[in-house]
């Protein structure tokens, strides 16, 4: 169920990512139309058609003007783009449209468009400042003008490249997934044993988990020998896999050798792995070792596993240890595991949990 949910979540993430990339790429490649329509422009600066933009750095704007048939052929239109300060100077009379190009004011372009031509200009907005497109009628009467304002990013070709990269990435992921899936399908117990010696932790864990799910008595014998390997990482993973196989097969024969290896082992991670394997094997003869780790303050995960394993073992000898867990300062999770194990022991001995607590409590 969890694997299915993870697989579905990956599908949804890739789908949304592809949709987002496609939308962004389409916008980048195709651009956008900010204005398109007929404007009736009356004479005078105050009646000019204005279109202000800002935060459009690296955008290429295309302005086109076409006059309506009703406009006299002698009419003309001023089309220019100015920054905010120049617009303020125009509005306050410090500057007129006629001497705009003769001043130090900032303008992007300035054109006197006659009726006889179809006007179109393309300019790139140079910075983040606010710019205003002005369409100014200085004739006697109003004029009907068809205006279009379009924009496109100067790197529009990224809109074509990004989807290709996204699709290529998805295809690569699919191929890699299929190849690794095929590789996993070809995994066998012999290869899993070899992976225990891999330099990559992920490979070692992969081999160990494979053995836990598929190992047989033959692998148990091999893993017992691996407990003598010179590499402590190999010994650690061998103990982990050995415990898992033993638990699945219900084989307790590895208990003796695990106890022997625990006594001579010097590496702490390996010793803890052996303790975990003893929990999986489920032999009450390891109770003294279990008590040592259960009442220590390190490796909470291992302590929880021990408390749970004592319930699976179900021997009355473990009752005193579990009661002590309840009495001492421990986490709620550990106490919960200890109480559940006491319930199993109580059931095996036909007693109640309360009677076991009263019997072995030191209070």
C-alpha cells in the first residue's frame, strides 16, 4: 500500500511539474498580448491613450498601429515610450511632446506615425523602472486607431528548450527505473550476499533486506561465517540479515553463535546489530544482554525492539525486567511496548498484568 502511494505521488509530482513547465514555456515562447483593440483618441495630452508597464525586464514589446478608414489621411499620431520622470515632466508642463527628443529626459522610442503607413516597432524594456506607452493625438478631431501591444521574453527560445529537457528527463527517469527494476528482478541470494560487502550503504541494505525476505537455511550458514569477517560493516549487516531470516523461518539455532560473537565483538554498531538479531531469534538465554541495553539510555530504537521481543518470547523470566521499565523514567513509547509484552506474558502464565506488576515491583 505504501509503495503504491509513493508511486502515485511520484506520478502526480511529475505530472504537475510537466504541466507547470509546459505552461511557463508556452508563455515564454509565445508571449502575451497586453492590449488589442480600437481606441478612440481625442486631441490633447490629457486624452492620450496610455499604457504603463513595470517589472518587465528583458521583455521585447511589439507595438503596432493601424488607422480606421474614417480617419482623414492627413492626420498623424505621436507614438512614444517614456519613463516615469519624463511622464511627470510632460504632465506638469516642464516638457512638451514637440521637444521631447531634444531634452535629457528618458524615452525608449519616439515616432511620428502618418496615416499612410502601417506602423510597427519592437523594443526591449531596458530595466525594472516603470515605462509608459503614449499614443498622442495632436489633430483637431478624435481619431479611431487600432492598437496592439504584445510582449515576448528575449530568451523566448527557452520555451522550446525546457519542454524538451523535461521530456528528456522523464524519459531518462523511466529508462533508469526500468533498468533498476530489471536489475532488482535479477537479484538472487548469492548476489545479495555479495552486496553485504559493498562500499555503498544503500547496496548493503538492499542485499540485507533481500536476504531477510528470501534467505534460506543455506544463507543462514553463510551469514554465520560472515560474523567472522574482518570488515565490521560486513559483520554488522550479516547479523542484521541473520536475525531477519531466523525470525521469518522460526529458526532459533543461531542463538548460541550470536551470543558467542557478542562476547568477543569490540565494535559497538556490530554488538547492537547482534543484539537486534538475538531479538529476532527470540531466545530467553539472551535476557541478561537484553536487560543491559533495555535499562541503558542510548539507542531508543533498539530498546523498543527488545521490549517488544520479550513479549514475543513470552517467558516469565522477562516479567521483572519489563516491570522495571514501567517503574523507571522512560519514554511513553517504551513503556507502552513493555506493557504490551507484559500482557502477552500474563496471558501465557494465566495471570493478570497487575499481579505481575505487584509481584515484581520494588515499591
